[in-house]
C-alpha cells in the first residue's frame, strides 16, 4: 500500500512538471514511475552481484521485505535525478520574450 502511495506522488510531480512546460502530462507521469522501477531493478542487480562476490550464497537468505527497503532509496534517487534533469533542460528551453522598439512608431512589440 505504501508503494502505491509513493507511485502516486512520483506520477503527480512528473505530471505537474510536464503540465507547467507544455509537455505530455500522462506520458511523463508514467515515465517517472518507470524511472523508479528501473532504478530499483538496476540497483538490485548490482547489489546482488556485489553481495554474491563478497559472501557467496548469502543473497538467497535475504528477506524480500528487507531487500525492497534497501532498494527504495535507489529508486527514489533515480526518479529525482531524472526529474531534476527534465526540470533544468526545460527551463533552459523556455521561450524568451524580447522587446523591440521600432524607430518610426516608438511602440514596443512583444514577440515570442
């Protein structure tokens, strides 16, 4: 149940970010959730390899709940890094408003 709440909040933040920058809202909400799972799975594979190299056979005795708690920060970190990357890149691509003065009319024009 707690995992569903976490996925809701991840999707919500990505949805709001995409909405603020005019991108596909539901697509990026799903991408945020996928990023969480990819981060958890990749870190689980790396953690499993490291544990088996250090103590062969020990990985089979680890409790599944404990393993999921160990992988939770890695999934959240992957999600946050992707969120931060999108936020920075989209803010750099924001349309710039320039004010130009014409010599004859002395009026300002706002162009995108």
